[in-house]
C-alpha cells in the first residue's frame, strides 16, 4: 500500500514563523509559489520567493 507524502514549507521572518504550508505537492516548486501567496493573503505583506 502506498503511503501519503506531504511537503511542509515554513515562512520565517526574523525569529518568528510567519507562515506555513502543508500540501501533497511532490516537489518544492509549487510549494514555493503557494507559501508566499498564502502569507500575503493573511498578513497583507508581499514576500519574495
């Protein structure tokens, strides 16, 4: 039986975790796009990838 796989990305600003993305993407490429978009939606700040 195949086990599920997860990709976890953390956004850190200074010493604080400002965002987290947990998804089932198989590579970091899509997660690197989704994390800053998610953080921008919730914090109102624009982040660079």
